[in-house]
């Protein structure tokens, strides 16, 4: 019997083994390139998080199972409230808008000159009711949604094969860290009381306009929202308040853009509740990529970066992942 097929098989196996290191290096390079692309534009994590939640059955099935009963109870109560109070609220909105056209900029059937398919009073009433429905749903879902958010974070980290040992101690990535001021208004706005004052009081007149109030509120809450979404990351690394402040200051534009996108989606009526869970998924994915950079600095693969000048402590637009310009910067 000829041994030629066995010889060919052995040669093929040897060739495959020779290619394996090259394939591994190529795969690592591709993963690094994808990670760098995501880090360069942090809002993409919000989109990826939403896609991951809706496409991964290990995420959306337990999330729905945890929130289903609360959602159904809240929906029944909310729809009943809407049916009973719609005409009353319609009358209230009509009186409010008719008596303040110069303040609100609203006409009978247009918003700042833009024609609507129905009257402004109907639109404003529906928008007001949708916000009320969101509050009712949040009341019935609050406890289970907190559990669902924590589970979404844990599943995302676990799905990448990372345990508690993956999160190492904080490593400073810059030779000259920025100076952080002690108190910022963004932290106050990002808190619960600040968010309530801004969204429910200051921005209430803007809530009658399509997305205007949501966009303004998202901008004001951006930093606070981003910090809240990365709370688990900072806790896993056992970072102090000063370290967190410096870390976020070094990535200020990154955290602001990520927080704005996250707060914008969470501010949408009703569906924003879903995004409040998916944002945890995106935040966990971003934390994983940031931690990979921390490992590179901790191992010495990357050296602390130096700003162009000691006075320039703001992020450059081409490095939204959180770094200054550095000619010797490596890709990881």
C-alpha cells in the first residue's frame, strides 16, 4: 500500500503548524486595529452595545425575563393613565401654548415654521404623556433594571474571557498628568438631583420641541453619565477619586462624546429604558479596550506620553481615545 497520502498529510500538518504563528499574529494585528478604531471614536460603543444587546440571546433573553412582568404592569397602568388624562392634559397644553406663543415659538400647526402632520397641542400632549409613561415604567422596573444592567456588564466582561484578575491597578499613561480642578458643575449636573433640576425644571419648556430638550439635557449630563457608566470599571481597578478625576480629564473629549451619545439615547421616551441597559454593554466593551492599553503601559510596551507643551492639557481631536500627540506612540 502506498504511503504517499500519509506523507502528503504529514507535510500539510507541518505547513499548517508553520502558518499558525503567522495566523495568530495576523489575528492579533486585526484585533488591535479594530480596537484602535473604536477607541478613536468612543460613541461607537453606544451603537455596538445596543446591537450586542439585541443580537446576543444570552443578553436579551435573561434581560427580558427579568423585566417582563414589571414592564407589563407598568404598561397597563401607564396606558390607563393616558386614556383617563389625555383630554385633560390636552386642554392644559392648549391653554399653556396659546397664552405664551412668543415664549414657546409655537403656532397652531407648526413648530418654528415647520409643518406638523397634526396640531402642535396634540403633539405636545403626546410628548408629555410619553415622558409620564416613561416615569411610570421606570417605577415598576427600577429594581429589576438595576439587576439587568449589572448582569449585562458582567456577561459582557465574561464573554471576553476576562476575570477579576484582568483589571489591574491604575497606571499613569502620561509623563505630565493634567491638573484637575476640585469641583466642576458637570459633576453636579450628572448627579440625580442635578439631572432632576435640569431636565424637569430648567428644560421643561424645551420638552415641547422635537429632541431639543433631550439634546440639551444630554450635553449637560454627558460627563456625569459617562462617569456613572464606568463606575464598575473604576471599582474593579480600585481607583481613588483623584485617579478617576485625572483619568477622565486625560480623556475628556472621549468621555464627553461617549456620555453625550449615551445620555441622548437614554433620554428618549420609553425606548430610552432599553438603551440604559445596552449602554452598560457598550461601557463594558470600552472599559475592556481601555484596560488593554493600561496593560501595555504597565508592561512597558508603551512608554508614558509627553504633551506637546506643558500648558497643552486638552485632548487632540485626532486622539479621542484619550492621549496627546506622541511621535513614538505605538499601536496596540
